[in-house]
């Protein structure tokens, strides 16, 4: 398809997956622990050398082009941001043409933007023979989204897109950036259920939550909430900082306990931690919605071992851990209770 749009053969091709987060929500920008898993849905790019940027995206059915410059508030920003960040890092990259196709759902909290950024950076690495590791690409993708596109984000999504493998979770320490793949136990499936309520991070309370966490850390005299060792220390904070910090501190502990549960095959315990995580996100971090709460309730009633919202909240999807022998019944019961539920 690249050749039919641009009249020449592509010089590079790359892809990156979307991700779902099993545990560790709103902990990455607090230098904490996260446990995402790559999805079988991918964004694939074909690319060629070019001056400036020109791109066709199947999802939007349009060809857009422009000289490199400031962000303009459209989908092309995510691609332009990868070129911008490479230039900022000292690489002489004049531009590129891209053909983009993707089956990563947009607006469901499954990191379609990170998949696009990482796939673009992989293609540019091949196109211009850049000496960059996959971890380097994750760091650059985060910077592109935060500094160029203008969505302040942690590094979890980009690391999952750059380093994740379907069928495995990826334990990440976002302070050290150490990571380890974790094989998911047999006999269960990770099911994503989209609420149909779109998530717009730049227009939501996401940035407000970040600032509340940073303020809570300053009140506690630490560089980040990751450094809080005593959970009781947060109880003296004024609201809403007490509840925001309580979520982050308890969520970090849940990720570490969840890691041990997965390693030992204790799926019942892992499921219980997912439920506790959702409760904390709903009550302490206040990022859930009635639709997400309803889907979690239905998922548990339909036989899931655990369920929780995934992504930043304010809409999007839930993730459920479902025994494979219950999958068909699970989907039927959830679909019957929530009109418009979409399963991934």
C-alpha cells in the first residue's frame, strides 16, 4: 500500500503492540512499579526517506504532509514528534514518509499512541541506521509524547510497546528502568472490555492527578511517592493528597505482591489484587466512571478471577483475568449486562 500512495517502494518496515496494564496504575510517573502486558494488536508502519513529513493512516483515510515544526493538534503530531525528538537527541534526520495501519483500538486506554510512536521510531532507526536500543526508543517515545505532543505521561506505555511480547507480562521498575518478562500462567486469558467511553488524557483530570501526587511527595519530604516506606505516613496529609498518595503507595505494594503471585501461579490472589486496585482507583484516585465500575462488577459476576480499569481511567476499558474454560460464558454474560461492550 505504501507504493500505491507514494509511488515508490518502502525502505523500512516496523511494528509495535498495544498494551494492557494488569497492575500498577498511575505509579509510573511516581517512579513506582508497573506490570503491563503486550496485546496481540499491533501498529505497523512502512517508511521511506523524505524531507519533512508525509503520512497516510488507514484509520483516518487521509494523506497529510507538512514541514517539521510545532505540534498542530492532529494525529500527525505523534509521527512528527518522533522526528523532532531524534533531532533533539542530535541525530540528523531530515524527515520521512509513513504508511500506517493498526488494529490497536483508539481511545480505549490500550496505548495506541505509544504503539504508533515506537513503531515509527523503529522504522526511523532502520531507515537512518541509528545506534539506538529498544529501551532508547521507549525513552525517546515518552519524550516525544510529553514534550512535543503535550501529553504528560510516564514511561510504562512506551516500554511495553518497545519491549513487550504477547503472552507475557513485563515487570518494570520505572525508577531504575530495570525490567523483566513474566510468563503468564497457562489456563487463563487476559480479556479487555472496552466501555465505549473515549478517553482523552489531555482534556481529563490526568494532569491534575500528576500534580496532586507531586505535591503530596513534596509535603512528605520525598522526591517521589515511590520513596514512601511507611503507608501510615500519608494519613496525615490533607485531602485530596492523602487519598492520592494512599493509592500510589498501596498500588506499588500490590504490584510487588502480584509479581510474586504470578511467579507462584496463585491466580486467585492475583485476581483479588486486581479488584483491590480498582477499588483504590475508584475511591482514592477517583479516576473511574460508572461505566467502568459496572463492567468490573459484571466481569466478576461472569466468572473473572479479577478485574479492574486499565489505563489512566476517565473512560476506556477494563481488564479481566478469565479462566479459559469460562471465556464463552464470560463474554455472553458481560455483553448481556452492558450494551455496546467490545472485547479484545
